[in-house]
């Protein structure tokens, strides 16, 4: 477009010059007219050379963009491993190509994670369904000899396992989508105390002793349901591995509100302290103690902590596993406590 506009302007100038010369007295044929013809011819040659040069230069300059757009047009979800070519020169086009490749890498990683998640979820969903189908088929083959109450109890166990798995999958989908409820100023110690009382009523036959170590004034901005789910998952894990005692601590440490859940079990090896936060990951010890688990409780707990701007880690303790969740304290409260 720039080249065409320049040519049009030049032609207008030449035409205007010719019109002015035609109105003026005609010079001798051997003098000014020849000079004028040379000027016109030279101008036209200059315009043509400028147009060709500009076209060549712009084509050369935009060649990397054409290569990038052409490659992007060929990339589909089935070949996300492809990357756009990088220009030789360090300029804006090379930066564009690098950012495009980084975006493609992120998209490829996200799709691979989703495919793995769908595969693992499908596998875990099939297990309780297969167990229920087997129970029903065996019962229907000999209905007169089956204890239907006992069969119903076994089916109920599979249904409860399936229900827990579906609930965890819904929680993960909600967290991945960034859907969060209303955040309120909550007293963390009161929330944890209420959850522990609720669990004690539901587990009256348990021989585990739960020790509470709460400090007053431990406040956080958070979603009540999410924090209750985080605590519930940590307590389920602790009760599964503890020998006799589970210790729950709530206190302020600097600018952080801290929740600790410790058990006196065998603990988690240092090399596995990050692996257990990966979805559907279960160590051999966990499989032996609870064959019906899904490996989603701890990943969900960490994701909830991170959604609240906090962290969830495993740290060294006197014995067993020591899970530490840290949440940022409300700024005004943190400043007033100094």
C-alpha cells in the first residue's frame, strides 16, 4: 500500500508539471523540452526502482512472519509437538516466534496432563464398577444361596468408594476451572475445632487419640468449604497411617497462619515428599493400608492451599509425617501483632 501511494503521488506531481509547462510559452525544441523529457524519464525510472526496491525489502522483512503463520496453520491438536521456525536475526520477529513456541509447549503439556488425568480417572472409576458387577453376577447365578444382606454391605462399600472418587473428581474440576466460593474472615482454630468434633462423633469407635494444640486469634481470609475439605483430606491421611496419635496444631508464625497435622506412623521418605502430591499417586505403604483409596486427597489439599495464596508441604518432624499448611494472615492483623 505504501508503494502504491508513493507512485500515485509521484504521477500526480509529474502530471501537474506537464500541465504548467503546456500553459507556459513553448521553449525551443532543442533546449528545455529535451531537458524536460529527461527529467520525466528519470523520475519514472526512479519511481519504478523505488517501488521494486520497497516491494523486495518488505517481502524480505515479512518473510519470517509468513513462515510463522504458515507453520501455525498446519498445527493441530494431534501434532502439538511441532514448533514454528526461529528467524536468524535477534529482532521482534524472533521474539514473537519464541513466545509462540512457549505457548505451544504449554498447550501440549496441558493437553497431555488432561489426557493422563482422564485415563487415570477412567481406570479408577472402572474398579468399583467392576467389583459391583461381579457381586451382582455371582448373586444372580445362585439367588437362593446368597446372603443378600452381606452382598448389600459389600455393594455399599463399592458405592461409597465410587461416590468419594466422583466427589474428588468434581473438586478437582472446580479447582482447575478457578471456581471459588466467597472468602470470609475466618478463625482457623474455631473451624478446625468444629471439624474435629464432627469427626469424633462419626468415628466413636476409633482408638486413635487426637491432640489439639490451638492458639487464639489465628485468622485467615478463606472459603470455609474449601478449608474444611483440606483439613478433612489431611486428617484422613493421618488417621490412615497413624499408630496411636494424631496431633493438630493451629498457630500464628510471623505473617503466616499455620495448620499442622502430624501422625506417629512410618512417615514419608524424603524422595517421595513431592511425588505424593501428584494426582493418582499412591505409595506402596498407602496401598497396603487402604486398597480403596484414589490418590487424590493430598493433591486436592495442596491445590486448595495454593488457591488461598498459601502452601502445603511435608516437613521433618519427631516421628511420622508432618504436613504443614501456611496461609497469609490478613495484613491488618499481621501488622498489629508485631
